C-alpha cells in the first residue's frame, strides 16, 4: 500500500474547472504537506488561483465535492493552521500586488505580499506596517491578517486588528465583499441576510451581558489570538465591521482575504539599541516595570540557552559572543524616536535607570547600524537557530503565551520547573517581555518517520496539560500571537468558558455552515486534536538535516514560482527517505523522477537561501552533491580535461558565439534545439538572439612591483560586452581606470587558462574542480608574492568563486595541505575596490567630473554581490555616476547562474519577471550590475542593456 493515497478524480475535475493551476503530482502534494509547524497533513491537491473569481469558483467546487479548503501563503505559521488533508489553496504566487496610498498613510496588499517587501515600498514614505513579526522576511499579508499578527514593538495598539482599514473578502458562499465600499453593510445584509442578522443578534446578546463584556475585555487586554476575536462585537456596531474584524485572527476559517488595506504607522528613523545582561532570569524580569516606564519601544527577553545558541552564529554580536554564559538572562532594549534630539533625550533618561540595575556587564546603548543589525539578527532568527541545533530526528515545538507583565517572572520560574519535571533539558525561553508575551521551545521525539515506529506521547501530553493550567491560573492566554491553530484548538473552551465558546461556534456556523474552511483549526471538540498528525523528521542529508522548515528562504529563491523552493527541496528529500524506509518503491521512483527537474535542474545554486536562513543552510550544497552523484565517468573526465585546457575551451565558446552572431538566428537556434532533444536540456545550452557575441582573450599584464593582482574573469572571453559599450567590456574599463588612478597591475601567469572554479563546482564535477583549484592556487601564490599583494577580480560571481575555491580543500577539491585557505590571499571584488580605492584616487587626480553625471541609473545587485557584502559599495559607486540611483524593491537573483539561464531559460524568465516590470516603470538612463552573465540575464528579461558598473564609471572618467 502506498504512503500517498490517490486523490479523488471527481474532486480534481471540479478543481480544474474552477482554476488553471491544479497540482496533483506526488511532489506537489508532499511539498505542500509541510509548513513551519510540527504538523503534517498531505493535501489531495494544491491549487494556485489567479484571482478572486477563481477563489469563488473553488468554494463552489469544495461545496460540490464536500472536501474542505485551507488557504496558505508564506507557510511560516507555527501552530498547524496552514496544512490540510483537503484542498490546499496557495495564494503566494498570484496575489502579491502592493499599492501605496495617500503618500504612504495607507497600503493595499494582496495576501501573498511579503511583509518585508511591503515595508520596503513604504520606506521611501517614512511609514511602515504596524504589525512587526520576527518572521517578516518571509511571512505574508495573508498570514498577518489570518493570525492577527503583532510582533516586537507594536503590542496590541498597532497590531493587525487595530490597523486594518478595509478588506476584500470572499465568503464560503462565493460572495465577494469589499468592506471599503460606502454601502458595504447594506451589501452584506442583502447578499448574506443570515450572516448579517446573526451577527446583530450575537452583538446584542454580548453587549447586554456585563459578565461577558468584562471577560472579553480582560481577554484582550493582553496579546491574545485564542479563538475568534469577540472584541469585534464590542468595538464595532455594523455587522460588516464586526465580520471584517472577526476575520482578523480567524486563521482562514471564515473567509478568504483577497486584499487588505492597512493604516500605516510612522517609521521612527532614529533608534538606539542595547543588551542588558543579568545574572539570572528572575532578576531580569523583576526590573521590567522600570524598563517599560522609560518608554522603551521594545524589550526582548533571551534566556541562557538562547544566548548559548546565539554564540554559535558567526554573525553573533560581541555583546553576546563575549559572555561566559551560566544562568544569565538578557533583555534586548530599543528606543525609537522621530528625531535625533528626541532619541538623545530618551537615552539620557534611560541610561541612569539601567545603570542602577544589578547587571552582569555595563549598560550600553548604540546607534551604530551594524551593531544594532547584529543584535536584531540574533533575536529575529532565534527560534529557527535554536530549533536548528536540536538533535537530528526530533521536532521543535514552540509555544507562545502571554500573561500580565507583573506575573511574567513567576510564570517563567514555574515554566522552568515544568521543564525540569518533564526532562526538557534543552528548553529555551525568549520573547516580547514588554508585553508579557514569551515564547518557549522544547524538542520532542515523535519518531524518525522512516520505520513506522510507535512513539510515546504521554510526556508531551502531560506537560501540555500542566502548562495550560499554569498559564490560565496566572490570568494569561495560551496563544498570544502565533494563532490557535491545531495545537491549542482543544483548549479554547477552557480559556474562554462555555458561554463565549458557544458564541465562537455560532460565528463559525453563520459564516461557514458547511465547515468548508480549515476544519480542525481554531475550534475543536476533540481533546486530543493537538496530538494528531504530528510531523516526523527522518534523518536524510547532513547538508540540510538541521532545517526546521521555517520558510525564511522562500522569498529569495529564484525558482520559487517555477518549481520548488529550498524548503520544498529539503522536505521532498525527507519524503523520499520516508518512502524508501517504508518500502514504497513506486512512490520513491515517482518522487525521484519529478525531483530531477524540479529539485536539481532548476536550482540556480546561487546561495541566496543561505543569506535568509537562520541556521545557514545553503540548499545549493545539497543540489551540487546530487548533481555530482548523477554524473558519469565520461562527463567527469571531460570536465577534468576542460580544466586542464580552459584557455582553449573558453576561447572556443567565444568563437562559437561570434559565429552564431554572423548567421541568421534561426540556424544556431535550430542546432541547439536538435542538440537538446538528443542530449538533454540540462546538457546543451539554448541559443537565442539576445545572447551577445563572443569576447576577447584575457590580457596578460606584467608589472614588477604591482599594487594589485588582477584576476580577470573568463566570462569576458566567452561573452562580449553589451552593444553600445566600449568594446572591451569590464576588463578594458578596469584596466583604464587603474591607469588613470595610478594603480599598477599584474595578472597571474597563464591567466587565459585560469578560472574561479564555479562551472565545475555548480555541476558537481569534483575532479575538474580540484584540478582548477591546484592551478589557480599555484599561479596566484606566485603572482601575489606568497599572498602579500591583494587580488582584485572583475566579476562578483568569480570573486565569490575564488574565495570558495581557495578555501575549499575539503570539499571534493583534494586534500588540504595546511596552507590552502583563503587566509593566504586577500581577494577583493572590483566594485569594492573601485569604491574604496579607485574613486578617491581618481578624485584626487581630478579625473572624475561631477558635471557629466547621468540623470539616473538602475542597479541589479546579484546573489554574489549580496554574499560578498558589497551591495553598499555598488550603490555608493553608482552615486558617483548618476544623480538618482534606483534598486528595484523586487530585485533578486536572476538565475542565469553561469549557463543555467541558457540551459533552462524558463528559470531566468520566472526569476526576473517582477523585477523586469519594476525596471520598466523606473525608466532609468542606464542599467548596471556586477557580473557579465547576470547582465545578460537582465538584458534578456528587461530588453534594456545592462553593463558592468565599472564600464559606466570608465565612460564618465573619459568625459572628465
């Protein structure tokens, strides 16, 4: 019997009649079975509707088939509310619109818009969203509304409930309701009379019950996302407003939010941040009232285990890294003000208060952006960092409670005793101390999921019961901001009481009488619902075993709209392991076959996922190894031979492009099509007219006492410059700029035959990679006088590739001889070198004119410039060239990835479509990037010529 039950064919027919994109493959279903929670349910189908009309049609299909629906966007929810064994409706792909209104005072968003992207659009207006969840890098507006998100600074004053202005709702009946319409309440009364009348009746029943009003008021005096927000009946009069606010925090159980408009809040541009470290948690929580009284915008708690985990991060701030952690507890405090002067006054008032505390280290507040960013990086990535360090095969369970602030200390102490009682020795406590809202995480063994083992839930079940009693006895709420989900649905009645629970069930009956939307979430009469459908995590690959499936990686992945995201690549490897262990050969074969294209061929191995991952997983490492496993000895030998004669190979590539340019486009295009049919799409590149002609052989330069060693990229040989450029591309531009600046160059001996190794590494060709690494290290060692002279590379991907190559002795590149590390060499990208060295030298020589600056330039940062940390240098350099510098909010990796954009043009097309549209709307005079292949990809995507930023600088210097 297969682990994957077949989907109902009648259901699928109904769904396909309603929407175009219906996924029923094993990979579609199993990839969507996972979210950031510890629950796992496999949907019968995954649908990606394009508009609200298709959503309304899906409701009809759900009614006819009797199969419920669950809406999902970011999949970052932690309580099980975005997984389903019915129909999963993914709104991330087609509902990403963002419209800034009233000069930023309001913003209208689709449910698939990522919070960080929305705030990026609002930044230029000095505004931001009120809700500020720690998962803002990946969570979306749909989840923000569904969970009544709050966060670290907004409290209950600027959460979703308080800042939502209006919404477009699709009700289970198919009715589309725009609550911003002047006659919205009349529309609801006319089109949904039972809902309208029922909400009026509930409103009046609650308002005439003083005890109910008092209980609701008390429940919502602190952060609370348990059950429906019954404060809607007290705060609003019209049924349409009551419904609109009931939908907030309803976790997709009442309606689909097709659009949400928020009232924004001022972006307080001036901030000062510090870490107050105490000897223990009770001492830290005892001073909270005094800290809150200083007007601190945020007060975040990190217990001793949190601090120890944070110290494992190479980006850990010195305030934490230097601690000798015992029982310490830290409070991350931040002040935010509109002006520098107001911030100075706030800090001056607060510091004497802090200095009077029994601190383990002196109190300090900083305005330094880098230090502040490091502190917040640690805090925002804390859950996933802690979870990522759990033992392999265990599940990370994050609870989210709130109590009155004056009871937080005793609650934390009692929780710690519970951890000891139930032997959760690795438990951690952190969270929003200012709001009495803490998160605590435990790890539990639910089995590996590969052997059909029966695991014991008694410990977890007993712990949960005692924890519930503890929190409720302190006047607290069992879910403060993560949503009730499945994990706390059985306990809603216990928290709110029978009468208010009956109101909640009546709301559900009124709006969703057939229980089509997310059954089992938010309300459940099954006392053991939280113990069912638990996710097991089989041990698979070392590269990805620590993944907690948080989804932070997904918004930056270039293949996210085409095939899979990094999270999905990882969970499907886990599903393959599960199927293999269960002996399900058919499912294993199916998943492996589908994974070849979805998981391997269309991964750009760009490493952007690692920049977003709080546990630093680079899914590209997994994909490269899988590519290596798929290579045969003939391919490996061929690529090794190429490494030994790379000068000829790269020149042949350039000659081939020159020849193709001399022919009618149809001829080389037809030739590559035939080759692709015979040898495969992942072997033969596709030729198209937008590819440039070939480049020129790299120039060798000999200088007895050079300032730098110039490592010119072989992409300059294979690909010529963009039309309209100087003719010799970035290589010529860099050389001329150095001459004008008085900087002498030397190239390594044999430069035409050297390469950064990326072509071999990305394809998993370890022998050729080792060969090239040996050649490059030998020649650079000689050229740099044993590492004394810095190396400058003129393509950012090659700069990154060189750094990896020269530090990669243990990664299939041969044994490390003790000297093969990047510490032997200083490798600098040409963009950083130009900003930090060339510009000052040119300005000093009067070679840089401000009179001839261009009006505007649009930049495309690359995955490699991001990994190298040189995007600020890129922007600064562009500022010397043009009056106005634009970086599209939607920029991301173009996925051209060397030859990947020619092997799979659909990958680059998908990765760049949003950025291309934004670039067109900006309408800059010139367009620039940092890497030749990325420039080709962006030229193809936008129809606008992209060149290296140094080519633009070279032209400006020529005019001086």
